[in-house]
């Protein structure tokens, strides 16, 4: 236990303070936060609550609105981060961890979509405590897609994509779309790598199921993706994890039918197919997909850890359990 706390201290000492993070963030981009409420079962109408904010990058503390600040941000392209979330015991812990990650990333718009018909006051309060520009939406699963075969998180992501299409279809904004689940942990250097995505960028994802990694296979001579290494290959043309790719904003907007299907296990594959791309259009990142821990994403599900630990604990004898408790109390 003492070693664990020493590890936390060492990590903390290598990160900038909260004040410096906030100051640096606002020097790069200041954008009004947006929250929404849901009207009706389909939640197709959004009521925006737009606040003005001060652009600290200006000598005269210029007050700007959401669109002016967003489109004139000094750092481009913008990363539209769509995060699906739903009520559960670990939701706030997971969302807090993700928020702490994203507070270190410049020039992003965080689109948080709840699988609910009502805005969570806890999630809303968390978003308001951060300096992250955000949009808070509701994307409940339709009654026709409540079964396991439809997949979880699809309605949330579809709602996030719909919001982007509704608000940016007639604008030319350099940007990238990325799906960041709330139960994952991210190396912030990943976000800088994805900014220059031309159509679709891809990279390895660590700690996925039994294989330990999901990754595109790259020909190191040509630098082109030639296949995939994934625990769920089957008949998927693009066997990637949801966290393992980013899409160029303008390319997405140019494909009006592009969307995520209600088909568990094939969400990523069918979405990329709907973008009308070929395998040669994929641009490998993370040093030709040879790096996982440095320039790409590290994924670790807190729910998986809890369930796996509980499974082990139940299989141990009373003496083994007592020994573990003694170690934790040291």
C-alpha cells in the first residue's frame, strides 16, 4: 500500500498544477459551455443555454460567443470528442477520470451524451466544474433497440454525430471526430497525433479482451494498413476497436448516410464502411502502429478490474482472503 501511494506522489509531481493547466487552456481556447434538455421521447429538439465567456488570449479581455471563439481558435483542427455514458455505480468515478485527462488537451469540444431521458445533475455538475468546452446531450436507446444485439452506447454516439451534422453541415471547420468512452484511460499525446487525420487515422488499443491488444497490421515498408489483429475478427472488414480510430470532420459531413448501426460487435466496422473508405485510406499512427503505451491509447475498464478482482477473491480460501486484507492494511 505504501508503494502505491509513493507511485501516486511521483505521478502527481510530474504533472502541472491545476492553476497552470487552467491558465494554459484558456490562453489557447475559451468557449462557452452548452447544456441541453430533452423534449419528447425522440429527444430531437435541443434547448441551448449559451453563456458568454472571456477570451484571456485577448489584450482587452474580449467577450466572445460560442461560435466566434470556436471558429477563430488559434489551434486547429478541433477534436470533437463524443462520450457515451449511462447511470451505474462507477459512472462519476469514470467520468471524473476522463475529465481530468481532457483538461490537459487543448482545443477540443467534449460532447457528452447520456443514455437517459433526463439530464443527470451529477454529470452536469461535473461538466460545469471543468474548464472543458462541452455539449451535454440526451440520447436514450429507442424502445425498439433495448436488446443486447443492438449494443450499448449506439444511441448516444448517433446523437452526438447528429448534433455535429446539424450544427456544422454548412460550415468549413477543420476538425476530427473521436469516440472516447468514459471507462477508458487515455495518453493525452494520442489527441495531438489524431489532429491531422485526412480521412481516418488508426492506432493500437491495449488491454482488450484475451489478446491484450487490438491493432491494425501495417506493412512497415509501405506504411500502409494491410490487415487487423483483433480478438473479434469474424467477417469485419475493419476490425478495429471504437477507441482505435478518428475520423476527419469534413469527410464525415460529406457522407450524409454515415452512421453507427444498432448491431453489437459491428458498430465500428459498419460505421467505417458507411464513410465509403477503403483499407488503403486508413492512416496508421503511433509509429506505424508499433507503439501502444507511448503515443496511443491505454484502455483499462474499471468495471472489468472490479469484476475480475471479485472473481479471484471469491475463489480464494479464507486464509488467502485474510492475507490480502492484511497486506492492504499495511
